[in-house]
């Protein structure tokens, strides 16, 4: 068997370290067996997908040294490798399922579906589609379609029995069909959902093994049914444990930086980050902690993957990164420093910010310390302001952070307009509004231009610094929910 694995991220934001984690294990498994590692872009969510995010995915995975043999940018015999370019392929395959009677058209409105869901929740039942359109006659369906009624296409699911499948790591898994929803496969706009596209793509791209997060275990019955409806063999499944915060919750950007670009821009070495991600779910036969990705691939064995949720520990990651840094030769370390701080791209952005402000070269360091190093550790006192209390400071930090999470471009003028709009919506003077941002980003009330600084630092570092600034105020879970609701109400008017 020619082993073929894949990673299929969505280009909807900063590339997550969870993507790197899954990519590493798929890469190592394929490399160990002399197979192929494929990159596929799942961009059927047109509203949220962007070419900028896709480019950062390519850049981040290559920074880590995880090269793919087939993908959108390198081609391959099973392309296209962007789902948005495979629409006709999905149309052909959904028509096959319609003709075979394995799927059906659903004309239910969102209002009706919401009412069904709420009623099921009140009865403490599993929320799922109730089959209202399942038994429409051929004539009724044709009439509705010809009348232009919007509709989706759902899969049929057995009303009783269980789906039994084997996970190569966890053994036999059994899930009752009564817990499986009649999944939407084709949306009203004609685009496929993840669950349909992933099955079609995995088969046509000849994927033999799927290594993915354990959150997808409950989706296997849907996928297994689709493989059976098409008469295709299903790839072997390995569901990896999810990365966790120290409190055992799923790794989230509220409690840990999650973007690959954050770790790159904060001075972590790619080989150290990969080594740490490998340790999150796997161990070498000799139990040593420091090893290269090639050594991992050579020794890789699925049976050595732990099913316990690994804790993503920043302290341990920094320690491991330090081990890699100290192991470098002086010449290699010097080159890494030059690449990180003094590379031409960094300098070309930095020089216009500082040249007009200095009279001696010795003045450079105090001006740019927060840009080329870490920002100082903040306290509540750093945010003391004669017109803003702690609650207003936290609101500014939270609302700007929330807005930036949804912001797809990272240009100075765009950031300025975004903050100006937020200040007006919050009925605050722009000067006062900017104060917490100066402190959160630069560690002091006066820095180089705030928005130029944010562009220089990049989106990942800037967002992380604002999140860290909020932590200074020890906002409770309840308080965060109130802030989220406040921003949601505010954002409707932006």
C-alpha cells in the first residue's frame, strides 16, 4: 500500500498550532512508511476564507520544515487542491447519491429548524433534524425546486442500530445512530459542507490514513455512511488527543497563544516548536525529549501515541527552545539573531519609524525595545489614567482584541479606521481610547506610532499582547461573558 496522509486547514485566520501538531503527525506517519503527505485547502466558507490566510498557512508550515508533495501551490495528479475549485466534482457526486436515494432535499426554514432544536433541548433530547422533508414525494420536491424555494441536501441516516468502526489508536468504537444528525451535505448556495467534501476528496485523492483530532470521532458515523453509500473503502482512522490548556480545557487563544506565527515572531526556533508538538502526543522509544522531526519519522509508531489530553505548557516550551538555542554554534546562533532581528524585511519596516526621531544611534535601543524584544511585564498601575477607570480600560482592550480577531487585513490605515470606529461607538475620545492600547502593545503610554508598531509586530504578537494585558485585571469567566455580549451588541453598529 502506498501510504497517503493529508492536512486540510481552513484559510480563515491565523494558522493554529493545532494545525501544525496534526500536520507533523501526518507528515511523520507518511515519511515513516515512505508515503506521501498532501496539503489540501478547505475553503468552502467563502465569507471567512481569504487568500491572505492561505498564504500564511503555506509560509508557516514551510517555516516549520513540513513540506508537502501535493497541494495548491505545487500541484499534483489529484487536484485541484482547493475545495472552492472542486464544485463540479461535488455536484457530480451529490447527484449520484440523489439518484441512489441516499440523500434528500430539505426545504425547512431556519425559523422552523430553530424551533425544532429548542423543543428538543427542552425535552433534553439530542438535537438533530427531525426528518420533516424526508418523505416528500417526487412531485412535491419537483414543485418546490421549480418554484425556486431555497433548499439544502441532507444525508439519510438509519433510525436504529449502531455505527461500529475501528480507530487504530483507540480500538473499536460504537456510536448509536440515534445520536447522528441527518447532516447537510450541500448548502443552499450549492457549496458542500465539510462532511461531504472531506469524504469525496479523501477518496479521490487516495488518502489511506486519516490522522486528526479526537473532536471528529463523533463525525465518523456520517463519514462511514457516505463511504458506504458510494461503495468506497474508508481510510484507516487515528484520532489524536487534543492540545489542552493547563486547566484541561481545549487549547484556546484566551489562555495560550495559538498562532504558529506568534511563536515564529516571538523568537522560537522552528525545530524546537516541532519537537515540543511531537512530545504533546508521542514519545521516542528511548524516552528522550530532544529529537529532530526526521528522527521522529524514523521511529514513528502509532502505538506510542498517548490518548491523554496533552497540556500545552509555555514554561516547558521555553525551556526546550532554550536547549536548542544553547546547542547552536556561535556562528549559527549569530545567523539566527541576524535572521530574526536584522533581516532586511524587518529593517525596511523599522527604519522609517525611528530615523526621523533620533539624533544619535545610541537612542535606537530605548525607542524600539518593545518592537525587537519582549514588552515589559505589566501591572494594573501601568494603566492608571485620569479619565479611564479599570472597567473602561478592560473594555477597550477586550473590544479592540475582539475586533482584531475578525479583522482580515493588517495595514496601518485599516487599523486606524477600525479603532476610530470603535472609539466613536463606545463614545470615548480617541486620545483616551488609545491609552490602554499604547500600554498593552508597547508597555508605556508613549511609544512610536501605535498603528505602525502593530503592523511591525504583526497580527499574532499584537493580539497576544492585548490578551495578556487583560489578564492583568484578573477578569472572571462571568466578566468575560459580559464583555463578549457588550462587544457583540456594539459590533452590530460598526
